[in-house]
C-alpha cells in the first residue's frame, strides 16, 4: 500500500467539512439503488457523514478502494461505510443495523411491535421485492438506460473521461439486458405485470403521502429508507419512470425529495404529529398500500422460501455454514434454483435468491417476541390486507451470513440472524 490505512482515512476526513470529530465515509454513487437506501437513512437519522467514490479525486480514496476495500470484498459494490477506526461495512442492512445500535436516537425502528413488524416487512419489499421493477424501468427503455449508463461511467471513470464513460455505459447496458430473462424474468410477456405493479405502487403511495410525510406516519423509519432504493435511485431519477411519477404521483415524488434532506417534514404536512402510527388505528391509505404489498410481494416471498426449502431437500444433511447456492457462491447473487410467481395475474419465472427468505427472518423475530394479543392483532391485520403468507411462511432452517472468509455469502446458520443478538463484524461484507 502506498499509504497506511490510518493515513488514508485521515486524508479522507480532512478533505471534507468536519461536521463531527470522527465522521463516517459513505462510499456511494447516485445511480446505485442500494446507496439511496443508506444515504437517506443516514440523512434522516442525523448521522454525520461524508460521501466519496473511487473516482472522486479525494486524496487516498483510489488507493483505499483498490488496495483495501476491493480485495476484502472480492468485487466492486456500493455502498460501503467506512468507520472511524478504519474498518468498514458493505451490506446495507448491516450498515443500518450497526448505525441503529451506535446511534439509538432518534430511533428509525418503531417501538410498537406491530409497527416494527410492518417496518421490516416493507423493508424487505423495498429492498428485494421491487428489485425487478427497478431494473426493468432502468434498462428496458433507452432514455433511462442511456442516462443511467452515463451516471455509472461517471462514477467509475470520473466526470471528464467521456470516452471511458461511453464505453463502460454501453457495456453495462448490454450485460444487464442479456441477463434479464433468466435472472429476473423480464420478458415481453411479463412486462405488462411489472408496469401494472408500478402504476399501482405510484397510485397507492401518492394518496398516502398526501396525508402523511412518511410511510408509517409522522416520523421516518427503515421502511422509508428501503423504499428509497427503487423509488428514488431508479423510478425517481431514471427518465422514463421519473416522468411518469412526476405527472401521476407528485406527492410521492415530493417524498423522494424529502427523504434526501435533513429535517422532519414538509411544511404542508407539518401538522401531522411527529410520531409513528397507532397500530389500533391504521389509516386506509396505508392499508391499501399493504394490500398491494401482499398481492405482489406475498407470492414472491412464498416462491423464494419454497425454492430455499427445495434446495435444502436435495441434501438435508448439509452442515451449518454451507453456502446456499446450486452453483457456487456468485459475486452478487447466490442462485438457489428457479421459482415462479404471479403478480398482477401474469406468471414470472426467474432465478431464486436467498435474499428475501433471509430478510423475512427479521419480521419473524419481531412477531416471535410479541405477546399473545399482539400476535393475534398482527395475524388479524395481515388477514385484512391479504397478507396471510407473511404470517404463515417460515424457514425450516435459519439463514445466516458467513463473514469470516471470502466469499461473504448466505449460509445455513445455527440460529436466525436477528437484530438484537447478532454479532456485527464491521470489517466484513455481505451481498450489496
């Protein structure tokens, strides 16, 4: 290494305004959906951070990325959060869990068990359930693809290297479109279902955000941060979906802006109490949104868990720590097999990944800690919005994260990965 880790971190901190003595460094790019999640979370959390990228020109940044972060991760991924001691985290959920523990105030996890379970459910939907929708809206339309490709090239090569930007952008587009049919099931036959899903998503949330500044009431939560993945980075920035959102869902678009700035709420909604919703008096706007989540994401969760259980059944004697994959640990996604589900009445066939079953464990953790009345209320709520799948779907064996030797992968765990008792090792990455 040309510089020590401490020297590089010192140079990063000294390059930016010293908001705190020991700021965090957020390695991120605007085009990245996962970067949108952690960025908005930290803004609303009030965590002071600086943002950089390997092409930023910040002294020591390129060396830090190439000589420390990349060798540890094994591949390029965003975001990564550098901690003041020089260690780092790359998985977005792990970043949020770590920061929530380190900075408990203001909480972004509701105290009410019912609302907290909703937060994790929407978190899973926003993080993984809408991934297909996001990819379609970016790469299926030339105007969006060209915009995104230029943004990607800029992030990798720097803002002035026009030829490299063009080359990398074109290469990225071609790679994405080639993988669509098998990885995500995006085909001419399935696109109408995806478009309908996006239309309904815009409609439901636009109505909700006319009355409430955030998904779960007058305060932001992890649910908002996760929904920013798709609704800001892709559907709110890429040309094709952004134009539709601005025309048909202006309140939703305003929410994407609000989530990227500090402060509490927009002036127009300042009368809304700055607290989470009452689980005994949930508004119809949220219930309508939850019905969409149940209709579109419920079958996806069920199909993902079934694929996981089918993978388990092929070798029931697999030991703890076995990588959950049919063909070796992939760089970004581990394939468990194939799955099919039918949002909006159209069947989508695609690769099955462990991400959704893994994150469902967070919902189950909250539910398992509820008392008898709370469990009954949760079941009744889910039944009222058609979400019985979220109540009844469980994993026969827990999923965990192998953090100690590459590849950093989903593995069979001894116990479920939980918020409260999981050892968070900052120097290791997962799959973001």
